[in-house]
C-alpha cells in the first residue's frame, strides 16, 4: 500500500497538470483583426512607368509573298470598230482595254488593208471586215498596205 501513494500522487498531479493546462489554455484569442489604424496599402502603385526600352525584336523576315504574276484577265468580249472610208481610218486613234476585239470595216469602194506589227489583214474589199483581238497593252500603229498614207493607232491599256 505504501508504494501506491506516490504513484497515485504522480498520477493525480499529472492529471491536474494536464487538466490545468487544457483548462488554462484560452480557447484562442478571437481572430484579432488588424487595427484599422494600420496604414492601408496605397491603392496607387508605383507610378514609375515601366521602362519602355524598345527591345529590338527581330522582325520576322517576311519576304514579300510571291505576288501573283498573272494579271487579271481582261473581260473578253469587248469590241470596238474602225471604219475605213475616204481613204482614212475612222477614228484614226482608238483607245481600248486589253482583250478588246477591234473590227475594221472597209466602206470605201477602193480596197484597203490593215497592217501593223502584230497583225495584218488581207485585202478588204468594200464591205469586208477584219478583226483582231488585242491581248497585250501597248500602242499599236498600223497603216494600209495599199495606201501607206493611211495610218491609225490603237492604244491598249
Ligand atoms: Cu488603203
């Protein structure tokens, strides 16, 4: 029996200590919100602008994309006419767009021809016609092979 008292005493003391400790520990202070006097963080952040040192970004070598070399095909079907009368081409100068077909019509009783660098007609009797389609831009001078003084010009744009 005598040896049990110290053990009980230790146990009791231990219980008291543990109980006391658990009892004394406050339930934890309420979450103390920081005092309102705490200097609020300034909303305006540093106004120093970010250094805008232009970093020489290597520009991507955008080589000119191969442009379509094919030009828009002129709308076919365009027509123009030149009358040959009184030993003259009427009108003497004519401006057309590419793809236009020019028709010469001989209204003279005399035969005529239409001769140019890019085209040449047969002999046109009265009432005969000759047509040529101008596909390329340029200035086309022509004349009558029979009467060299008869000249005309077709400008193709
Ligand atoms: Cu002629």
